[in-house]
C-alpha cells in the first residue's frame, strides 16, 4: 500500500464575516444500480427511451400487482458495501415511505429506513500526494427511484414520465465528516471511481445515475471537535439539504453559497430553518423547496408485501472473493511494480479503462516510459480531439510497439513522436512503418563519424569557440542531427562530437 498520512479534516473557514465560521458537510449520494431491470419488476432501465415506455404494471401501481425483488440488485448493493469496507447486514427489511407526488404512482416509496442492507464503512479521499482523509459511511440502503415531472413543455400543464419509477437506487449516506467544498467534490469523485471499478453504477451524472443531496451547516471553531468527542449534533449548526446535485462544480458552488447564506442569517440575529433547498447556478443562490421532513412525517412502516431480506454469509464471501482490484490497491501496485510517481499512478488509475490500457502497454516494457507516453502523448492528443480512451485510434499493442522500438534503439524520441502521429492518423504496425518509410535510427558510428568530420571541417571558427566553451558543442550535435534527418543516435553523436573536439 502507499505510504499515506490520514489527516484530520481541515475546515473551510469562511472569510468576510464578522466571526470565523467553519463548514460541516454530510452527503447522501444516490447511485443507480447498473441493472437491466428494476428493483421490483422486470421493466427495462434503459436511458433515453420514449417517455412511459419502461413501465410495468408493478411500476404503474396497478391494483393487485406485487413487487418481486431483483436478486442482481441485492448483489450489487452487497458488492458496493464490500468495496467501501462496510459491514454487510445478513438481515434487512423494506419499509414504505409515504408521501404524495404525481410521479410516484404508489403514493409511497419502498426504501430501507430501519434495517439497511449495508452498515458502517469508509471512503478514503485523496486530497494531495501522500495526504488522504477518511469519510465515514453511516449506511447504504436500497430504494426505488421516483419518476420525473416535466414542467417546461407546456405553459399550462405538467407532464409525468414514469420510466425511472422503480429503478434501483443505492443511497450512500456519509457522516458529517466533510469540511469544505473541495473535499465534498473529491469525496463524490472518489465514490464514483470506486463504483465504476466495482461495476455497480456507471456514475453518469449527466443522466442522473449519480446525484447527491448535500447537507450543509456552519459552526464556530472548536464545535466540530466537541461533536466528534460526544457524538452530540447540538454542537453543530442547523443543517439545510441541497437536493439533487449532479455536477462536481455545482456541488462546490452550492456549498459556498449556502454557507454564506447561513452565516448572514446567524450574524444578523436570525435562526437557520432546517429545510430542503435547490441550487440555481444561473442566479448563484439556493432557494427553499420545502421544510425538512423528519422520519415520522413520512409515516414509515414495514412493507407488508415484502418479507425481510435474509442472505447467507457464504454468498457474501463468494461476492467478496470476486471483487476486482480497487483504485487504491491498483495505484499502490503501479507505484511498486512500475516505479511510477504517485501522481502518475493517480492519473492512470482515475478510470479503470485507462488503468487497463496502461497495463497492456507496460507489460514487459519500461513502466515509466509507458506511463509517459500514455499520459503525455496519448491522453494529450485524445483531449485535443475531444475523445476518451475507449475511442483511441492507437491500441495498447501499437503504443507498446513504439516503446519497444525506442528501447531497442531503432528510433529516437523525436522519430517516435513522428511515428506516433502516423499510427494515430493512419494506423498500422509501428515496426513495419519504420522499415517501409526509412525511419530507422542511424546507429552506424562510421556514418555518424563521417557526418561529424564534414561539419567540423566546414566550420573551423565554430570549432575554436566550442573548444573555448564546451557548452557550444551542442551546436555541432544539432547540425549532425539535421544532416542525418534526425535519424542519428543522439548519444552516439554526442560522444563522437566530444571526442573529435577533444572535450
């Protein structure tokens, strides 16, 4: 494992107020399970289908229709819990959360308030090289998603799309351990990375498959430490929940805006009301959505149509044995096995597809050179062309072939960049391209010596300058490289020039 220092959270101190104020943030992240069917029906979960086309009789709450739990969704929730080093509860139960909304046909949401399937875990959030923070996970429970109300298609009517109704969500609830906007975004980013490695959620925030409710409160310095010591939430300020955030950038902006709003209220002698709010990025403000309900407001009770969910430890152990290598372990292995810096390893393991691509390139080759080519040349070119690694025109085998040619001395670094451009735009086998186009590096010392002799003979004044100032010998190296079309071995040229000039 990497040698990490786990620091206590550094609170964000808000400037420009009468007093010093610190932020306290907890998050409820809703992650859509990567399943083809919904939690209690066989209806499709495909995104982008025609409105109300992914709706079964169960989803539409037709009379007499009973829910049947999707075992695959349960397995994905268990995998997620194991990936977050959390306790898996072998006994859990579903409750009805009662409230009315047009896109909730049942008039209740099936969730897990009292007995969630996953208990306490943690997320290790990387803040800077060598420094990480622990964010405690309180619980993960499964629940149905609601539908979608659409208010901007007609000035007089609202429309309802039930395609999302019944889709399985994992609600991942953190403790109020996050102390600033940047840390909040880093937490969501790390959680998304882990879920994508596990394959339990695609993490597509644009489609709403990963969204966060952000609970923000303020407190005076020292109060958070008292909460940690006692577990007493009264040491913290009244929290407000910012609902349905689906952008890292907006999460940071909303936290900053909401914190300043609360500070202004408190410093003016007012009281912050506990409520649910929405963030308006155009106006740069949060606005009230509804008063914050407590559990009793929803009239929770055990769902009478669903028996308690009982799973066996042997099944959990089997899932654990098949977990993939997760980001932190992969990053540590890249540092240890390939000699990479922690920064390079972090870049390469940010996405599992990038990590797999790099491993194929580096297999049996120089790891540091492979990382340099993947990060600087390939990623740089893909970014320029607005592509991602999955649509790379260069395969791992092709990039690995270029690196092999460099290692064997067949081509120089400069020629390699020209070769990369050819492979990127035209394709082909790097070794065959080098042979066919005469790109092979000149390693024949006799030919290089001849070129050096010719340039020295033609430039006697430059020779005297170089002998007086050895740094000027680089001019001869450049002239030789130019004369050979950049194909001469740079090290051989340097050695021969130095010998001929007597340096």
